[in-house]
C-alpha cells in the first residue's frame, strides 16, 4: 500500500480496491451503461465535483472506445445546492453552459465516487435540472456504502461496501490525489 496522507484522527483499516481493481470495475460499469443505454445514443455523463469528475471522464472514454464515437462528459458543482451546509445569502444563479453541453432531452448518468446518505445526489439533481430537463437521469458510483437518509439508489455500482457510522471510504484518483486506490478508514476520536 502506498503512503497515504489522512487526517490525524483517522486510521486506515484496509485497502478495498487497488488501481487495477478500480480500472477493471470501471470497464465493467462502462459496459453496463452501454448495455442499458441502447448503445449510448443521446448519452451524456456528468461528474459531481470533485471525484465524480474523473469517474465521468474515465467512463466516457471507455464508452467512447466501446461505441467508437465520442460521449459528452461534463462537470457539475453542487456547492451551493447542499442542504447540509450553511450558506449566507440567496441561492446563486447557475450560468448556462457550465456543464459543457445541453442536457435537454438527453440520457444523463450522474457520476460520483461514493454514495452514502444520498444528500450529494439530491443536490446534484437540483443543480442538473437548473440546466434543463434531461429525458432520463441515472446514477453511477464507484462505492455504495449504504446508510441512506433519502430514497436514492444508484443504477450502476462498482462495489457495495457496508460500513459503520465510524468508518469512511476514501477514494483516491490520480487526477485529484496523485494516488489510485480505495481505502477504508475509521475515526479514532
């Protein structure tokens, strides 16, 4: 296991996925998305900032290789849509085109690294619909750890990892973290 920087009040319990396991999982997810999306016609992938972005980009590249044509991928910043963060002032205005393409009438797959309470996905749906009305929205996640607070389920899951409330899943992508692995860590305080 490579040297990983984590917060002082956390300890690593184990590595859940190596770089090669992540890659194999993404290949499988890409094939599942193509299979359930009628070959990808009208398909677009949107990564939820931060670690959903490399996930969407990698899946988009894999799907483009399978389908032999480019797949639109974009990014979604949900910072001002969170209901579990306090923000001062009114809700900001979303600028059109920030995702990178028109979502109207498209089959959009939202991508995120970990599905936990469902609050991030709820915020992402609010943000996405400010850009237009997709035909269909699905969710792809690398890890589903359970503990939902909202009735949200992923259509595409890399791995189910039941966790306790003290445990945290740390996804490390080389594009964001200069590392590539999935760790299970635990709060020590």
